[in-house]
């Protein structure tokens, strides 16, 4: 059974290895977004706003409502959408990144 992000997040050494792996693949913005506990305004500005350095790749159906809320500065109303966005990125990590991480020397060093 493939490893999942939840299995790695609870172990700081495994999480650090995953972050380093993702940095090497130039997709560490995904794990940074999922782990970031910032408020909706800060999360939007850092990870969702178009053109930001650490913009995550969200489907239009998830991103567009967040852009609309940001345009009227409705940060509180953005909380459910941020959760949906994080859930979407966790699914991406689990389906796309974790299988590669599981095959990597970094994971194998943990006996995986």
C-alpha cells in the first residue's frame, strides 16, 4: 500500500526528507501550503494569488471562488475554500508525489 502524506507529517525527520525531496523536484510549494497555519489572507497572498512565487496549482473550480473572495477582501469567508484547496493539494501530493518519494533513496533510508 503506497505511503500517504499523513504517515509522513507526524514524523519530523520523514517530513524533512519529503520537503527536501520536493524541493529537488521544484514543487515544495505544495507541502508548504498544506503545512502553513497562516490566516486566509496570508495563505492567499503566498500560495493562491496568480503570479506569486509559491503559487500552487489549483483547478479553476477551486481557485476562482477564492480569487472572487479576495477581490472583495472577504478573508473570513475564504476559510472553507482554503480547506478545499488544501484537501485538493493533499490529494495531488498523495497521488503524484508520494509514489515517487516512496521509490527515492530518501525514503528507503527509513527502511521503506
